[in-house]
C-alpha cells in the first residue's frame, strides 16, 4: 500500500525534461514481493483501494452513496430547513419584495382591458387548446413571459391553475396557438 501511495505521489509531481535526468524519473523502490513477481514474469494482482462508506451526517449510520442523511435524520433535517425557510420568508426584505410583486400584479389587473382579448380566445379555447400545448413549453419561459413564480408557472403548465385572462394571449403565443388562430381568422 505504501509503495502504491509513493508511486501515485511521484506520478503527480512534475519531472525534469533534460536527457541526463531521464534515468532518475522513476522513484527508487526497494525490491518488494510485487517487484519480485514482475521480474519473474508472473502476473501481479492489482489491488483497488476500497471506497469509504457514506455515513449519515446526523447519526453516523451507513447510508447509500450520494446520500447525506439516513431516513430518520433526513426528516429532521428537512423540518429544520423548512422552518429556516419559513422564518426567512417573514423577514422584512422578503415581505417587502412579496408586497411589491403583489402590487405590480394588482395594478396590471386594474389596467387590463377585457376588450384587448381577441374574441376567439375564450376559457374553453384556453382549456382545450392552449393548456395542453403548454406541456411542451419550458416553465422558465412561462415564468419569464408572465413574471410569475416558479411554483405558479409549474401549476399553469400542469393545468392545476388557470391564470388571469390577461395572460392567455401571451401563453397562446408561447404554445404556438396564437399564430394558428390568426391564420384561421384571416388576421395573418
């Protein structure tokens, strides 16, 4: 094992490039059992260093690779993280940000004119054509166009929420329905 570590360290060190020093590039090792076998031409079994077990950060119990907590400690850690998130959401700066977003949306609803919506764009058209087509549109695009949160854009995409009518035209455009409707109505 010590020989293996020495060879690994030696291979990671930069070597001189001059011809006179080429002979000294390999680290000198004493004649071990592995070297004796290789000189005689027999196969030297390679030994892989075992990977250390993953252990739970909470209790030290062995857990599957890629996990940080066992099932019991994960529940506790999740609750602590949720509590910290809830507490942070009630901080003054986050409350102010949420209030400004709500105010912006309320003003947009007040300034919206229902007559701006095309006659063909009804709730039925939204539910039967636009909403199913939104399944192919990335949530990030929905979020960017509408200026809404990630969970709300997920709910719109999944059909769990129907957004305000002022968003229907933008969503129809994202889904590719608006261009088809314009062609059918003779607007294009």
